[in-house]
């Protein structure tokens, strides 16, 4: 039913629902959803939770992923995805938008916007996609302070600490950082840009009992693995962060090229979402039914 109907909204917070999903058997599959429509389509496909990528957000705004968007801009994306789908959402919190107090502000803002979880990374600004070169790492103790600040600020939000150390400092340093972040209050660890099955397995072996997140991004340093493989290696979550945006962007580029060439969109009609499919996805009929069910207010006669 539409989000406007309060009786149909979840009774539990997004953080509580995300944690419940994380604790059940099997790996939690988190496809990226870069807007409300993508969230509705992912939900229709049967997913129970979603991921909001910083790279997808910035790219959809025509910007590079260098940590230059603001907390409020991210909150806009969180609100539309949570409102549209009602699903718990893991959000990319980049470096926390500053130091300890900034991280706390981010946590409060994201939680109020409807996020279920957030991950914070141990890079320095200007941050980069985890699969690019020459990333600058924060001091591990400074990052741990951010994690502790996030844990102190949250009411229910699940805190995931991401470490980018494997690429530049090696897996030993990445594991050491991860242990420090868990001690500081992280609920889960996200080892970024691991490059082989052996690295994923080794990281999991050395952090027994810690929920781990795997990043299955395309065109990066990580070979293609399946959710089942990550689960077998001991991972609790897997994200496909930018996949929905990549597909949408490719389709849009084809549309505009066709329109520029033909002066018409007719050749693209078979690849378009129809009007009926659009209305069904956004639930237009349910909104209309809700509107019709509300009795018009009649003022008392005086």
C-alpha cells in the first residue's frame, strides 16, 4: 500500500529490521538502488534490503565520487528510497563528512531519513572509489574514533566499518584495522577491493564471528564471484553497488543516440517501460483507491 497509509508502515525501525535480516541464515543480498524507481523494481524482484552507493548517487548527479556531496544531499536519496520501497537500506557514508562530531551528525541525519545501516571508510579526503589507485588512508586510531562516535550517536542504525587498507598496506594491516574498528563499536566490517578468492577467504578466517560485507562491483579489482561463493567463504552481506545505474545509463545513452539519429523514439519502444508497467510499479491505482476512500470533510451547520 502507499506510504501515505500509516497502518501499512513497518512497526520496527529500519535499523532493527536490517539487523534482523543480518542475523538470519544465509547471505544478505543488497542490490544497489540509485533512486526510488530502482528501489521499487528491486523490491518487486524479491529483495529484502537495498544498498545506496555514493558512486551511484554522485554519478546520477553528474559528479565524480570524490566525497564532494553533502549529508543533506544523501539524505534526499535515503528518503526517496525508504519511502518508495519501505525496505531497510545500507547507505554509503563515505568518510563520515568530517571528524567525530560530523560523523555523529551524519548518523543522526541518516537515521532520521530512514536508513537502516551505514558504512564509513578509513580514507582521507579527497576520497576515491575503493577500486582505484593511490588512496590515502586515515590513521587507524582516528578512524576508530569515528566508529566510536557513530556508535554513540546511533539509536538503531547498524554501523559497518570499511577498510581500504588491503590495496596499499596489505591484508595483515587490513585485518588489524578491522579488529580495532570492531573494538570501537562497528557491527560489521567491509574489506574493500580484495582481489582474489584466497584474499576473501583469508580475511574471513582471521575475523571469526564478525559479520563481513563483500563488494561485487563490476569493472573493478575484484573478479566476478556469486553470492553463494561469498556465503561459503563466511560473508554475511554482498552488495552490487552501481549495477542499476550502469544499466540505466547505458539504456539512456542508446535512447538519446537513437533520438538524435532518427528524430523519433519509435525504434526504442520495445526497450521502454510501458505506461501500464510504470503505473503498476509506482502503484498509481492504490494511491487513487486511497484517495477515493477518504470521505470529504463536511463542516457542521451553524
